[in-house]
C-alpha cells in the first residue's frame, strides 16, 4: 500500500462526547500516545497497527473550543490524540496541529 501523506481531521478514534466519552475523562501518554482508556471501537483499530504503511507522513488536526472541555464540542482532544498510539512506530512521521478558537 502506498500512501505518502495522511491528513486526519477531528478523528473520533477513542470516543465521542455525549456517546461514550466525557470531557477530561481520557488521558494520553505524551510520549507514546497510549490512551488511559481503550474503548471497544478503539481496540478494534489496534489490529491495523501491523499494516499501517511505514512510508506515510501523518498530520493530525483537531480543534479546541477553549471552553475547559479540551474538545471541539464533539470529540475530546485526547480521543483525537489517540491516533498517535495506533500508528506509533509505523508512520514515517507524525505531527499534531490544534486549531483553537
């Protein structure tokens, strides 16, 4: 598989606020991106770690309303950031960009 670049925006990898996540509930290890809670949907994504293309550069973009929820209103920043753990050690590079309003 050849994917040179992946831009992810507002990814709800490990929960959606009001459905199975709450603001400030999920914590992320800064170094590895490993989430403190792995919801069933997230656990299903873990198997993809083995096949993620190693030549892919990843840009993960997410928002923060700056209202104390650390979210864009629907997805917590921690849920967005949990993408890092899914591709850690596989992607050629990984960057996060936060859009604060």
